[in-house]
């Protein structure tokens, strides 16, 4: 498994340095850079030794690991000399400096196109894409925008969660790529959550229309509808929902209307990374309420304790909710 990950990173770096990268490569490399300082140093050294003439050809599809020694020592590979570095996107400087304010922007100068990479670190980040569309990016999420003026589509790749207010452009559909699926729109408002904790993609439509495509299947959504795609099973289900529950995060809130305590326990587990289990006798109790994202899990549990006939306790790292 580790070898597979290394190969993916090596090949992404090879395509980046040889100017053959796409959005997914930028996301892969940016996530790898943020893992530790050694990775930033490694990439910087590879960039510095990328010093052969630009005219020479380098095959980006080769495993980059097989060519690292040649790059470091300035030797030739079996496909010819390793070329001079062909782009300077100031990757490491951006990762080290701009991350402090919550957004990382990588600009890979593969003219006439540009790749923009945005990463929300510790808080929700809002920005406009070059095409004029508005994005709210949830913390810990990464969005890559491929700006190609001559392209027929406006393409982004997403890891995590984002809210989109897409500028209408019937001649250039807006496409959100998420691994083995994508969402296609012309101009609309929708939310996408492709966090990996549940191995699902959740698409919630607020206005307009979207088309969700996976494995050749196309599913259309209308306003207030939500589609859940289970990656592991290849299954989808669609339902009408209260959209504010799935979009209030961009305002720094968790808003719930007529939600059961059982559903709330699942939401708290996801939002706070702690397993919250609830007694079966309490699961069907219905509640409505708003919590601020800055509130701790303990604060929310104390509110529940004061509003309902419940108590909570820790058992190692698991929280149990039960009747008093």
C-alpha cells in the first residue's frame, strides 16, 4: 500500500516537472508537501537539479523513483538526459508562507493554461475562481482549478467539502471531478462533501440543476434534493432534504431542523472525530437547534443534557449518551 502511494507521488512529481500535470497531480503533491518538512526539501532539491537543456525529452509516465538518482547526479536516463526544470511555480514558498492565512495557491505556468490550487487549513475559506464563480472551502479541504481559456469546460478537482455558486456560462459547463465520479453544471448553487471518513460523496443542490455522473450512470438533481454515492458499493440514493443543514457550515454554524438524536450522534461523530454512541431508546427523539462550530463537543453535550432527559460519559475515547 505504501509503495502504491509512493508511486502515485513520484509519477505526479514527474508530470509536474515535465509540465504534463493536471489538477489531480497538483492536489496529490500539495497534500504530500503538507505531510512534513522533509517532503518540501525533497521537492526543492529535485527542482534545483532539474538542470538539463529544455529541448531534451523526459517521459513523465516513467516511474519517477527510477530516475531520482539520475536527477540528483545530473546523469542521463535510458530515455535521454533529464531536462532543465521547465516550470517554477514557487511551490515551496507558497506552502510555507501562504498556508499561515489558510489558503495555498500554486500556479503551474503551463501556458496558455494555469492551475490554481487552494487549501483551507484551520478554517473555512471563501474566494472567487478566475471564471467568477464563488467557492466556500471547508477546513481541511483542497480545490484545484484548471484555467484553460481555450477549453470547452471549466474544471475543478475536490478533496473534502465545498459550496459552489457557479457563474452561468452555457458555452462552458462547470465540472467538479471527484475520483471515479464528476458533477456537471452550467450555473447553480450546490454543496459537495467527499470527505473520506465514510467513503461517500454527498451532493446537495440549492438552486438550478446538476448532473451527477459515475461509472457511466447519469443522475439529475432538482433544488432541495441530495444524492449520496457510496464509493465502496457503487450505490446511489436520492432524497429531498433540508438544505440549510448541509450548507450552514460555511457560516460557521451547525443548523438542524427536526433531526433525531440518533442522526445528531452520527453528525457529532463526523464533525468532531470522536465516536458518539446513543442508547437505542433515545435515537428517535426529535430536536431542532443551532450550534456554533467553535463550540466544543463537551459544550454541545451539556446543552443536550440540559434540554433532554439524557446523560453522557466517556469510556476511553468513546462517548455514550443514555437516559438519566
